[in-house]
């Protein structure tokens, strides 16, 4: 979803769409109500995602909060890494040390 549609969705859009897919409710008529219920509890950000921690993808947020992911071996990942005006944050650990 993110890889094929860079900067189309926000983190919340992806989390909610993934939830609907998992629950087989993609055609839900009460999507707004379900979204409100879904986000009534806080959700982990993508820094805690296996995409980042296990597979090494970098997640970039544009000025509108839309996201794109880049493989750490990609040219774009390295270009973004070299830009000083971008805040870089490491993936979050699963457990305390």
C-alpha cells in the first residue's frame, strides 16, 4: 500500500486501512465510526514497525504528514539520509535494555 503509493496516505490512513483489511471490512458502511473507535486508543508509530526494525525500510513523512517508504539500499534513502534539513529518528526497540 505504501510502497506503490508514496505520499498518498498518512500513517493513520495506513493503520486504519490495514485494520479494515485484517477484519475483512473494506466495504464498511460505518467506516467513520469504526475509525473513531480504532483511534480511541493510542497506536504505535511506524518507528516500532517491523518494516523499520526488521526489514530496514526508511519511512519519510512529507510536510502534509503523508508517508513513503524507501529500502535502505535505495538511492532515494541515501539522498534523504544526507539532507541536513530532515530530522532522522532511529527505529524504536521492542524491549528495554
